[in-house]
């Protein structure tokens, strides 16, 4: 039944990607000798997909913020019981998550893999919503929203996104708001499910001590006969400029938190693996534990081991974000911008480039020791129309000219926002 099957030799492991006739992409990465197996089944549908048009519909559909996360919660329920209870019987550890651009359902196990995989495919492919059960969930998710509103790490992130983005729904909390989820109905959940939970918009990734052919046969026997759905996601026009330079919120914490985001122009077309790898090398140069920036911040007591940097990129949004704890976030921010400007002015030299390139390559290889890392990375790459092994290959082939050219396109110090969550002082009480 498989239309395409490609084997890629990689070290002592091999991965098979099979595209089922339904359009579903299936990734299986054998890790012989491993005790655990990790599986994730997901859809390219997240919190930002609130406005869309299905091919045969006359009208554009607008749904409440938080509905993707709400749908994730509701799928675990069925007429014949809760999926978590079924996993308890197999001994698997199960979970799910909704991000900005995807929703994934997962489990890990050391035994009863086939039974657990069957549970995963059956409950994700069998939605069951009623108005009564949907209304019941509003209180549970409303409580979760209020809990995250009181989380300083969560607030420092979304305060930053609201400071950077004017219109894009990436600025809205993944779970939505108490007001927005009150507008969710069973009908709207089914609309979103039938639009986005279709094989051509989904992927399944499995990594561990499994037999590929046996696993593929099991997946094929459990797939339902869903028709592909052609959908166009619609995003508002987003200016290149930021909303504000600085935002601060007070919390009951002991050390201030900060995030400094450098906003970039972005489109609905995802970047290729070359640009992702080039940016990865730049961030390795700036924020690795051996970088001049990190050591300068550390020496001046402006950062600790929580200091980090990531490339935050998706459909219609793109930015580089530095984060961490700091006794003086404003000064830490200025030093980061100084180092960025210095790198722009002097460019990246050959020695620094080679060290960063080797370091990034080593980190990616090290991640292949974890079944969870492999499966989650494969599904992330699948939904962004990238191939993980092409990415690894390109890191080794990347040149210094490539990276310096990429640097000229990124990290504009005139277009960045600083988000701070600071301790409540006696004067604030």
C-alpha cells in the first residue's frame, strides 16, 4: 500500500519514511538494543490556526483562540472510556501537547508496544464530543489558563510575544483566554477536527526497539478511511516593526527573568534546512558556554546557567530569543546587543566558525541517543517541510560565507523587544 519507501543509512541505526496512500507520513527509526520505545502521532495544527478556508467551503472559518488545545484535551475521551486508563493497563506513559503550529499525542513504553500503539491510533482517529462534555471541560481549562497566568516563566514569554507582534495570533496564549474558550462548541470542535486531523496533514514517528515491517503493517491495519482535506490557513498582515521596546511585570520571585527577542520579517513559507543550520551556528557562536558573550555576562553576574538562546520560527513569525535569569536584565540586554553589533561589524572568523560548526554537529549527534528526541525532532521537521537528515548533512557542508551572509539578515538591534519579570519590592506591596 505504501507509495514511497526510503531507507537512509545513518551510523548503526536506520530510519524508514513511508508515505501511506492516504498521504500520512510514517517515520520509523530502529534502535536495536534499546529498552524503551517512543511514539508520537500529530497534526500540523496549533494555536495559531484560528482562521482558515477549506477548499470546498464558500466562507472563511474563524474559530475561538485556544480551540486546538481544547481539542487535544477532548480527544482523550471516548464513549468506551478514557485513553489514559487504557494506557495504564499496558504500562505505557502517555501525554499530549499543543504548540503554536502543531498538536501531538505520544507515549513511551518498555513493553506492550503494539497494544499501546493501537490505543494511540484508535483514540486520535475516533473523536467523541457532546455539548455536555465540552461545557464540562471549560472549567478545567479555565483553571489551567489562570494557573499559567500566575507562572512567571510563561508570562515573560507571552509578554515578549505581545511586545513584538502586532497582529499575528502567535501573541495569544496557546490555551486561549477564559472568554475565548467559553465560545467553543462541539460543532466547532468537529469542524476543526475534520479539517486538520486528516492523513495528509498528519505524521506518526516511532523510535526504539521495533520491527519496521511489523509496525508498518499494524499502522496500516488501524488507519481509518479519512479523505484528505485541502485547507488554507489565513494570517493577518504583520508589520516588520515591533510593538514596544520594553515590557515589565512584577511577580513573587527572587531573581528577575528576562527574554530579549530580535524580530525578523517572516512569511507563511517555512525556511529550508540550510538557513536553519546557518542560524544554529550563529547562535552557537553567541550563546554557547564557551562564547565571549556568555562569559562576559557570567563574569559581571548578569547571567547564570539558565542563559539560553533559540530560533523561534513558524508560519508568519520569526525571531531569535535570548533568555535567562539576571540581577540586571536591562544591562544584560545592552551587553547582548553590543556583542551582536560587534559580530555584525567584524564578521565571523574562520576559527570561531569551525568551533561552532563542530559543536552544533556534536550536539545534534548526541540527541540521537534519546528515542524521545529523535521522534519529536522528526515530527517537527515533517510539519515544517524539512528533512532531519538533510539538516544534519548540511551542518557538515555549511561554509563560513553562508553563515556570514545569514548573519547579515538577522539580529537587527533596532528591532528588538525586552520582556522582564521582576520581583515585587516592598514599595510595590
